[in-house]
């Protein structure tokens, strides 16, 4: 009778142990990850969805401009001495418009950004500051002309003198507000036939930095106003309702699943990764070495490499940062060869130097992107300057910190510099005496840190998870204890013949009169 009770108790606790093991090993993690997925997937029932659609805080958009301190000397062949001015701080608000849902678990949206100048954060700097910078649109026009019809460059420059008023040298004296957003007027009203050619090209190609003027007689050039005016996209992004590890991957941009700009190359044209706003959770047993991010501004995917596991806001975070490989020259990273073109440079095998990316195929303008101050780029680039260029990891890095549980970005910064070649061209008086080199215009920093309210929310959900995690182990330990106790009791009751009742080893290890047995005897 007693033995039967013991047996039942043993079997029940053994069953409980099995269930607990299954739950601990498989059930709980499954339930937890399902619950997390429900909260982060791109579905209008999820907690994250609204935050993803309309960012709960503005990003900081900071611009640093390279003011040329010795333009007269540069015109006569001296090395440029630059002075960085900034940051000019803007608040960047982001809102997505959901356009629909596609096959293969995707959502289609467009992204609208809105920029507002932040007086307080900008300190003493104002949008009315006068700067002397490389004349980007003029250099872009001249370089394009030289590419297309080298022999006509001198003649076309005469037309450009009409197009650009008071063209004395390759530098532009400009107010910050005009350079960034309001625009610098370029005149198409002259009679020169070459002018018609250039303006016609602008009209058909409509580069984003050139905004047609209201009267239709010219254009306004500005660096960022197209970002404030127009929505970008549409993007097709994986919603993660089927496979959470695919969450946030952009599978198509403007309806194309491939960027055709890089000569049709499979590697360079690949759309990889997310738009940096959302990532899948990180599997701590299989931490990805790289995070891919698709950057429509440069028409390619980039990646950040895993640096370390760390803590911010008292939370575990995975730190990823941009590495030298991303913008490496072909010799250092052979895969990058499709970002090179035969005629881009006589030396270096048609590639640009280490650490720069030619945006010509992407933006139809001879702009060159790099990290700020040519950080992670070839030292050769620095030799061009008399001063003012000082690459520094702290100030010029691009990085991201992720919460591994939800894949939420805790903190992230993206930095990018725009440059253009200042080229010595004998037939153009303004360029006859300058040194040829890569000339920086400005660099921008776009980033955010989660506001306290969202951090607290995230911590709350982590706490909940830690309770679930604790429950999982408590259940396991409790059923393990019950099984052990009942097994011992069973053994001692003599119901299991293979365990000799008076075995020394058993009595040596166990209390000869465990209380549990007394409890059982009461029945
Ligand atoms: C949520 O999305 C579904 C389609 O996935 C749609 O049918 C439904 O109307 C949406 N609900 C709200 C409140 O937007
Ligand atoms: C930029 O440099 C010019 C000299 O080239 C100077 O007159 C001007 O004050 C500088 N602007 C700022 C904001 O430092
Ligand atoms: C969905 O996936 C299938 C198979 O992977 C593919 O053939 C199809 O083109 C995809 N559909 C879209 C709209 O991308
Ligand atoms: C961006 O556009 C909005 C209106 O669409 C305007 O109010 C705002 O001033 C613009 N921002 C800048 C920096 O020009
Ligand atoms: C530089 O180019 C602009 C057009 O972007 C033109 O209006 C301006 O006159 C040029 N500035 C100088 C100083 O040459
Ligand atoms: C352009 O031509 C018109 C007549 O064809 C003339 O009136 C005007 O003065 C000319 N403008 C310039 C800048 O030469
Ligand atoms: C895209 O991602 C795959 C791995 O997911 C990688 O092998 C490939 O090199 C990436 N392509 C680019 C252009 O970054
Ligand atoms: C982190 O935790 C410590 C102790 O647990 C606390 O003193 C500190 O204020 C916390 N810091 C933040 C940023 O929450
Ligand atoms: C490259 O340059 C050479 C001469 O400099 C020229 O003959 C050739 O057509 C150019 N190729 C392209 C694709 O522009």
C-alpha cells in the first residue's frame, strides 16, 4: 500500500520533471521568443509598430562645414587650410507612410523626414553665418563637362560664368541656410549655346540637389532641401511575422530588388540588411559578425562589424562599428572591385583610394563620399591639406548599440562626409593654378539615443522576461527536488528491489530518517 503511494508519488514527480525539462529546454524559450516576436514584428497590433511608423523622438542631424581659410592662396597653388565649423544642429523628425502589404511577409512604406533648426543645440552658430567652401555645384558641372567633352571645357566654362554669377574662383561664399536648405540660385537665362546644353541636362536628369526655380529660368542648388521636401522610397521591408530573424530586411527599394548603378554586378548591387531603424533580436549563441544596412543615399549596402558585448543604461548591449573593409580599396577587399571603374583614376587600377566611395553612378554627380576627416581612409589623402583635417575615432566613427533581446537600437550614430575633386584644368582660368586633390565640403552626423521613457519601457519588459526565466528554473529545481525525494523514499520503502535497503552507500549519503518518509507514513 505504502509502496504503491511511493510509486505513484515517484511517477508523478518524474512526470513533472520531464515536463519541466521540456519546458525549460524548449517550451519557455519558445513561448518567450514568440511573445517577443509579437511585440516587435511589423504588424499594427505590435508594441513596436507605432514607434517604428512615427519615431517617438527626433534624431539629431548635425552638420560640420569645412570653411576654407586661405582661398586666395589655394587659387595660386597653396595647400588648403580648412577650419571645421559646426555643429549646426537640426532636429530630424521621421514618419513612415504604410502603402500596403506585399507577398513574402513584406510591408511597403515611404519615409518622410522633416528638419527644424535647433537654436539652443547649435549654440553661437546661426544659419546666417557666412562660410567659404568649395563651390560644389560649379566643380560638379566642370568635372561632368570634362568627362563628356574634354576639348570643350574652356568654352563651356565661359557659359558657366554666365550661369554662375560672379565666378572668380572655385570657392563659394555662402550663408549656411542657403547651402543647406534654401538654395543658391543658378541662372539659365543667358544666351550662350553651351548654357542651353547644361541647363537641358539638368532639366532632364533633375539631380536631387537642384531644385527648379519658381519662374522656370534657373535652379536652386542646396545640399539637403530634397530630404526635407520629398518622401523617399517606397521601401519593401520584411515584417518578421513569419521568421523574426528576417525582421527589418529591405528586399526592394523603389520596386527594385537590386541596385543597377554598379555595372550590374551581383555583389555591389545587392540590397542587404535594414534601414538601421530596426533589427532582429540577436541570438546570443550565434552573434552575427556583421550587421548589414542599406543606404539609399549611396545606393549600396554597408555593414558594421561586431566589436564587443557591453552595457549601456545598465542593459546588455551589442556594439557594432563600421570597419575599414567597407570602403576598402580593391587590393584590400577584392569584393569591392565593382565600386571601381576603369577611368576613375589613372593609378590605383581604376579604383579610388582606400576609404572613399565614388557617388557618380549613384547620384549622377561627381561627388565622393568618405567618413569624416577621411577616417579609415588612405593617409595619402591627408597630404593634400595644410591643416584642419584630423581623423579621430571618437569623433568620426559610425556605430550602433543593440539590445540583444528585442533588437532595438539603444544608441546609434551615422557619419558621412561629402567631397569633390578640385582639379587643375589649364583651359579654365579659375582652375589653372590650383592643386588637384580631393576637397571636403561638409560632413554630417545623424543619430539618436533612446529617450528615458522608452528605455524604462524596455527595462520593464526585460524584468518581466527575467521573472519568466526565474519561473523556468524554479519549476525545474522544484520538480528535480520532488523526484529525488520520491526516488529516495521509494528506494527506502523497498519497492525497488535493485536498490538494497541497507546499502551503506545509501545510508551514508542520506539521512536515515528523512522527514518526507514520516509524512508519507501518516497516510
Ligand atoms: C491592421 O492591419 C490589417 C492588415 O494586416 C488591416 O486589415 C487592419 O485594418 C489594420 N488595423 C488598423 C487599426 O489599422
Ligand atoms: C570662414 O572663413 C572666412 C575666411 O575665409 C571667414 O571670413 C569667416 O568668418 C569664417 N566663418 C566662420 C563661421 O568661421
Ligand atoms: C516571394 O518569394 C518567392 C520564393 O522565394 C519568389 O519566387 C517571389 O518572387 C517572391 N515574391 C516577391 C513579390 O518578392
Ligand atoms: C522643412 O520643411 C518644412 C515645411 O515642409 C519647413 O517648415 C522647414 O522650415 C523646413 N526645414 C528647413 C531646415 O528648412
Ligand atoms: C559658385 O557656384 C554658385 C552656384 O552654385 C554660383 O552662383 C556662385 O556665383 C559661385 N561662387 C563663386 C564665388 O564663384
Ligand atoms: C539674349 O538675347 C536676347 C535677344 O535674343 C537679348 O535681348 C539679350 O540681351 C541677350 N542676353 C544676353 C545676356 O546676352
Ligand atoms: C550581403 O549579405 C551576405 C550575407 O548575408 C554577404 O555574403 C554579402 O557579401 C553581402 N553583400 C554586400 C554587398 O554587402
Ligand atoms: C545602474 O545601476 C546602478 C546600480 O544598480 C545605479 O546606481 C545606476 O544609477 C544605474 N544607472 C542607470 C543609468 O540607470
Ligand atoms: C576611358 O578613357 C579613355 C582615354 O582616356 C577613353 O578612350 C575611353 O573611352 C574611356 N572609357 C570610358 C568608359 O569612358
